[in-house]
C-alpha cells in the first residue's frame, strides 16, 4: 500500500509516459516507414469519393446544429442513467423525483428542437406537406 503522495500517483505517471511513448512511436513509425507519394489527386480533400465542388466557406443550416444538440441531450441522459440506476435502491423516492426532474428537462430540450423543425428533413414544398 502506498504511504506517500508521490507513491500514490507514480503508477498514473508511468501510465501517461507509456501512453505518450506508444502514441509517439506509432506516429514516428508511420512517418519514417510509410510511403511518401505526392501527386495532385492525393492532395485533394476527400468527400466520400466525390470530387469537392464549391467553397469550404458555405453556411450550414441551423438544423445541423439542432441535430447535434439532440445527440448531446441523449448522450448526457444515457450517461446519467447508469449511476442513477446503481444507487436507486438506496435513495428510493428522492432518486425517483430526481430522475423525473431530469427527464422533464431533457424532454423540454427535445420538444424545443422538435418545434424548431430539426427533426423534419423533408424539403420545403414537398408533396407530403
């Protein structure tokens, strides 16, 4: 059992050093052992096999960011559910009320995004409308 402060964190330091050495070794090995073929085709940005067209400075639709918010909302909810499920039996009614409030807040965000139209991917003026 470690008795001093440095002894406690020495394994963490060793792990960080090993991780940096492995990452650096992989990058160095790739740099020194990899083929270096330069041509105009390889210098083009790759977009799913399609030749890039237009400027990279185009504006994104707000829907792009709203869908990103949906993913973040549900990722946070999923991460929060695991520790809640572990301690649910100990906290009982308090844990239930806490989760109900959290689910309510998540649903508020979800309904906001729904009302903004982030989940409607049909083009405007389509026959389905």
